[in-house]
C-alpha cells in the first residue's frame, strides 16, 4: 500500500497540505453529543488547572497573612530564668527541639512584673537572659514564623491545596462527561431500535 493510500496520510496538492481522516473532519456520523463531549473534556482540563493554580495562590496568601497577623500581635521581651533549667529532655511529649520548659520573669514597659514558662537551653542556670515573645496581655506566645520557615510552610500549603482543588474540579467534570456518555449511548439505543429491524429485510 502506498503512502498516498494510507488512512490519515498527508497529501500535498498545489503547495498546500490536506489532513485526511482528521478528528475534526465533518462527517455525517458525528453527532452533536460527540462535539459537546470533546469540548467538555477540554473545558474540564482548563478549569482543573486554573482552579488548582488559583487555589494554590490563595492558600499561600492566606498562610502568609496568618503569619503576618501573628507577628503583629507578638513582641519580644528580655526575660530571666527564675530557676535552673532541667539538664535532661522529657521525651514523653513526643517531639522535642532540644530545649526544655523553664520558669522566666520579665518586666514590662510600664514596670509591671510578669512570669511565665518558655523554652530554654538544657541546663541553663538561673539568671540567664532569654528572649520570649508575648501578646498584648503579657501572655507568652510562640515566636512568629518568619524567613525560610515561613516560605516553606506557605509553599507546602500551596502545593497541597492546588492539586487537591484541581482533582475535585476534574472529578466533578468527569461526572458531567459520564452523564453525556450515558445520554449518547441511550440515543444510539433508540436509533438502533428504529434502524436495526431494517437490516434483516
């Protein structure tokens, strides 16, 4: 069989190329539902990608705003240990960062004395100065997340949310596509009921 006679071959004629047997070629067998299905699949892909990207960006911005708000509510104060810090870690709590909880005391800007508990280095002696973070009420709060750690958490949030939302949109679109397929099969069934008996005549 020559190249010219093969299905889907590309022929040159008068300097132009004509693609035969293309998917988009007009033919009497193609139904309106076939065209709709093709466009539905295309729209599903576009919506899934767009929704995933948008959700990822929004997730990053949300986490970033939360970190900024937390940093705005906290301020650093210089405190002193009121007792010697423990020399061994308490591993019963699971995760540890190499520090232990100890009692600290600090004096606020208005001269009022506050006490609390903060994470300090192992074996730190009483009187050691440490930096603690407090809110407007004088309560000790975690240090704000900044720098590389903040960027990492923001990126992880975006990386998790983006594909999750994209998958949800894709799944919803696939449900619509399956309904179209069932509808098309039903149409074929009805047409076969009318045309099928003629084949035996």
